[in-house]
C-alpha cells in the first residue's frame, strides 16, 4: 500500500477520534490495512485516552481574567487615540488667545478715540 493511502487512513482515523472520541471504522477493518497504519492508530487511540482535558481551577481563571483586564487597560492608556484625547486642544487655545488680543486692541482704540473727544477747553483753542 502506498504512503499516501496510509496517510489518508491515519487522517480519517484521527478525524474520527477528535469528532467522536472513539475509534473509527478504519481500525476494525484490519484485513486491508498495513501493519504500520494499525500500530499508529492504536497509539493514537491510547494517546487520546491518556490526554483528557482538565478544566482550570477557578483561582487561575480569576487571575487570568484580572491580568487580561489590566493588560487591556495598559494598552488603552498607551494607544495613540487616547493620547490625543488627553492633549489640550491647541486650536481652541490659539483661537481664544486671538480673540483676547483682538478685544484688547479694540479696547485700546476705543479708549484712545474717547480720550481725544474729551480734551479740556483750554487745549482746544
């Protein structure tokens, strides 16, 4: 039997083990299977029975949850979008400064004009 056929048999057997948790029909039909494939399928079954999933303890899950939340907060704190939010709005500051300067200039001009109209009588002649 070719190597490609052995690979196909082993892949089908592995898929059956993963899906059902039991040996597929390829192991039962040993008459047309090469001896290497049969040995490998038996090893795969023993390995599958030995490797059972173990749920993590609640303490580990809580620590993992807290660690992931802390990592997410640190990532958000150092991301460029949040840095821009924390910076002052320079456009607003420059606009307010320009308005303040314009108001100051207008106040000086108005005061100067008002002062020229209220000159004493002895200076007018």
